[in-house]
C-alpha cells in the first residue's frame, strides 16, 4: 500500500484535506483520558496535528518514510516508521505497552489493513474497557453541480480501472468494514457508525488537479502508460470550474467515521 503513495507524497501532503474540528471533538468526547493516542497510517500527519492539540502524546506511525518526511513536526508528536504488521512482542518498541493507549485512530487507511491482525494490535494496546478506536474515510469531493458532474463521470469511467478493489469500502463510507467493537456513549445503542462529517478545503483548479495526481489510481494509471489528466479531461474541468475572483473554490469532502470502545472481550 505504501508504494502507491511514495511518488506523489508531496502532492498528498499539499492537497489532502484537513479533517474537521467537529470530528476530533466528537472522538475526544468519547475518550475518558487524553494521555496517549496511536495514529496508525498517519501518512503526512493530517490527523496527528489535530490530535496533538487534544492529547498529551501522539504516536504517529506509517509504513512510508517518504510520507513521514512531509509531516509537520510538533513537540508532542512522535513519528515512527513501522512494518505493515508489527508482532506483539515488538509493539512496545514502536508504540506502547499493553493497555496503555487511550485512543487508536486511522484516517483514510483502514481499508488497506490486514484487519484481524490490526484489530488484535489495537486491542492489545488500548486501555480496558474504555479505550476507543476511531477510523474514518473521506469520499470524492463535492464542489458544485457543474464540476461534480464532470468529476463523477471522470471517477466512474476514466479512473475506475485503476483503483484497487478495496476502494469500494471507501465509496461505501466504511459501512462494509468489519468493526468488532462496542458502541461508545454518544452513539446510539449498538451503533458504531458510520457518522458523517464534512471537511472543507479552499482549492483552485490547479490545486484540484494536484489532488487528483495524489490518487493511488492516478499513480497506477501512470505506471501503465495512461495519463488520466489528458488535455480533453483538463478542458472539461476548466469549463465547469466556478470560483471566486482569486480562483479558489470551496471543496467539501464527506467524512465517514466508525467509532467504538474496546470493552473486555478478547479478539
């Protein structure tokens, strides 16, 4: 998975949305203690930066050193490169000891994971019974009807052959993801989501094209000799793009959250 994002790590860091404040406020309201959080698949630190304002210590891990190189440095965020699956014996070296973590977060990465192995790791480090795991994804942005029409066609037709099949889990807002955790207090009884939030991002057309180039599908297509943003496609977007006098448009990303607490059940 990490290999898909290495070549466009700079584009990823510049164009991927910051997650909404309301998302982290909701997660924090369900976390009894705000001492330690493990942000898994941190990428270039989009979530880690926000978590650092709430939790005393953020341990942010990723399998890609290139992605981590683009992450902002903060005194209470500790970035670490890890193998895709960390044996339990090695977890304290990379994260923390058993039952020492208040929260495990995964932003836009859970669909890439070996879920049974990862859930065992999360269960091992989380405090029992109220440690919380929160995983979210965001779907393709909503801009305005004209651009959305072009983007929907481009996504469904042009880019579709180059997405990994696991992308379907994102398109479904993580509804189909196995999530064997208990509902938290603020959710409905037995409800672990998905709960919808919205991330807003100011972006001009060139920034939007850079965002598309950060897609794993774009990189896959490029490696197969296909340029998804050919002249004809670029012209369609230029004609549809509506923006203010500065060239910026408000791009809205739907964000879908699954959240639960570890409880006392062993996985």
